[in-house]
């Protein structure tokens, strides 16, 4: 063989090795991408649906783009990204190398001794580029400063960061391998006779989930008692709010019945005159669960709930013994949701007239609505208890004797209760006292559910009516509180005890999924019949014209052994159209 042929052969082998190496690197990158994606989105068939999900997936893949870089891939018009899209982004975003990190730190290291003081680092991180908060910086420094000498050995710190990144990627890949092995085992089982029979049975069961008729076309499943006008009647307002964590809180009620009687119990959303704006959106659902109250004032078992809808009212007619009961209101969260973004420019709350500050017309209208929301007994004045609930909601403070005495001495009262004029004067005085600073006024508005344009979008006032055929009823509103375990158990009980014609059941391993089909809402609960906890993934993405109580249409739920939990509620987005609530499920562990 000639020297020329030798050189050609060597060149060919070298080219093949480079090609093989590139293929290996591409396969490795592909696996890391898939591992990171699946860890956040669960399946490469599903899309990334938020900027937060994209950032989390990139972080799992060892990328840490700035918010500015992230915004190039997730723009204001982006709705979702596929796995292929994610792959392309990953190839464009090269992982930060150890050399790049060290180079960045050396620019801060003025004396070149390999250390950076905490003050120097804090100054850079809180004042330059994408600024971190002081708390974030302190937490990071505390973790990195192992010997507590207030100095950072940034070479060791870089090594630690790079090592942690690699470990995260390795862990993600291991999880993916484990998941794919499990799926392969399940696929082998699919060919068995048992599996084929099960698929046949499941297919038949899925076929039974038909589209539901438009709510607007349904005939009411309940009607008012004919002689209702002759029944005794008590009522009270209430309201659903969001707390700081995004959970819904509301008033609850103590109902006392003097004798055995048939009751007509209803709840409906309350439209306020000042903040009400024309809307095609369907009304927020307002359901009541009636529980027996025990002698120790604890809440007992579910008696009944307002499962039927009559126009905008949720109603039930039921016979009850004399005694004390607890009423817990519930809204599913399908329609009342935390606002996603601010409306924009804030509405002016005060204006300067000569040397004094006065509330604007828009703020005055909002205050009138707030007064009506807080006036629970609808008598046109605020009792001390009602005003106290308002203060607790907006400031977290209780009205003590001294504070109420100030109210009595300075503002108009009627029969010992604060009038609307007194309430308006009180807020006018506060607006003037702060000399144009509206921060505290906005705190009050936010707490009551008002947005920047003073529309009421994060609360829902409602009214509860109790009619009793015999004897009398006393209805006392209680302070705002979570439904908590009592409400969760009541919802589960209502689904489990429903007539079989209203239920749809599905058995998946030890978990039974039971759905109650109501007039305009479905409720699905999951009952764990096993002796160990189970984790299940539920996918409602294929539902049509449906709003879910969950933030996302796909979620994971852990159900403890021998317990029942609420999975989700679903309601139609448009009540004039058919709606089709469906879901797929997969046991994860």
C-alpha cells in the first residue's frame, strides 16, 4: 500500500471516529433534554405551557438563562412549546463553563487573592444586571461560606456549582431510565388475554362519558315549595375571598332550628350596583354544605347540600330535626380564580381640593360596594361585629373597646351601628390623613378583591336564604375561614352518597375515581382502597368547553391509604354550548 493510501485510510478512520463521537454527544444531549423535559412536563407528547415551566426544564438540563434571554424564547404571544422546540432552545443555549464563571468572579476580585468578601458580592448581585434581593443573596452566601469567615473562595464555589449541575442532570437521566424500563414492562403485559379484556372493558366505559347538554337548555331539576311565602325566612350575606396563599376563604354560618321542619336552603351570587359591569361570563357557582354541629361545637357529618340549580340559585329542600347546624359555603374555583396579571394603570383614589384630599368618585363607588359587602344582615348599618370582620380582613386587627369608642364619638351611628355616611366619612378622614399617599387605601381594596381599575375580580359576594316551614330559624354569620378538612370530607361524602344514575365510576388499581354529574358542575373524587399511599397523574386536556378548579388541566395527586380526596371540579366555560368533561389517569406510584 502506498504512503498516499495510508494517509487516506488514517483520514477516513479519523473522520469516522469524529462522526461517531458527534453521534454519541447528540444522543447524550437528546437524553438529557428528554430527562429534563419529562421531569417538568411528565411526557414529551405534552407541551410546555408557561414561561415558568420552560425555565424549570432548562434548569434541569443545566442551563440557567437570564430573564432577558428567556424572554426571547417565551414571548408575549407564546402559548406553548413542544419537545422539539425545547430541543432547539437547548442546542442554542450552551451551558456555562467553569472558565466563564471564574472569569466573571475575577472581575470582582480587585486584589486578585482568589476571595471575594460578602459585601463586595452582595453589592454586585443587588445592584448590577438582573438584581437579586438582599434575602436571596444572604441565603446564597450562607450556603457557600462553609467556614463562616465572611469571604468566598470563588474557585471552590464554581467547582461546587458545576458538580451540582452535573449531579442534577445525572439524577434526571436515571429517573428517565427507570420510567422507560417500567413502561417497557407494562407494554409486555399489554399482549396478555387479561390486558386485552381490560382494554375492551375500559374502552366501553370511556364510551359512556357523553357530551353534556348546554346548561341554558336544561330544565330545572327542582322547584320552589308552593307555599314558600308563608314560611319563616332568615338570610345573610357572605363573601368568597382569596388569602395570601391563593386559597379561598369565606364566611360560615351557625343555623339554629327551634323545631323539626322542612327547610328551603338557597345561595346565589350577589351583584353589587357600583362595581357591576356588563359581562357575558356565567355566574360564579355558590354551593352550600349543611353539616350537623356537635355539642362541642365541632362540625359533624354532612346532612345535605345545594346540588340543584334554579336560575342563578343553588337550592335544596330537606327535612331537619330541631338543633344546631353548620353551613359551609363553597365555590369550586372553576370561575373564581386569582387574577393572572394587573389591569394596568391604577384608578386615582384621591384628589386635592384646596388644602384637603378628597376621595374620587370611582373610589367612593368602590367604598359603597365594600359597605354593602360588609353589611351582612342587609339592615343598612354596620354592627360592631360586622365592622370587626371588615377590620380583620383588611388590617388583621381586632376592634377593641377603645377603637370602637373612637368610632362612636366621631362618626354617625344609628341604634349603635355605623351608618353608610359614617363609614364614608371615616374613609374620607383616612384619605386626608395620609396626604395623598394611597398605599394603605390600596391594601384595603386589594383585601376586598378589587383590581387596579376597581372592578371586583378576586372576591364574590353572595347571599344565603333559609326558609323554614315550621318554627323559626336563627342564622348567625361567623368570621372568614377556610372550609378545610370539614369541607373536603363533605364534598367527598356528597359524591359517594349520590344516586348511581348521577355517578360515573372508574377503577384504576387500588384507586376508584368517582364523578358526580350535577346540573352545571361535575365533581371527581379519588378513593384509595389500598393500604399504601398512591400517586396518580390526571390529564383533563381533552375536555371540551370546560373550566377546571385546578390551575392546570394536568396535575398529580397523592392519595393517602384508605382515604378519599377531591380531585377536581369542572364547569362549562360557555353555558350556551355543549360541554364534555373527560380525563385520563395514570398511576405513578
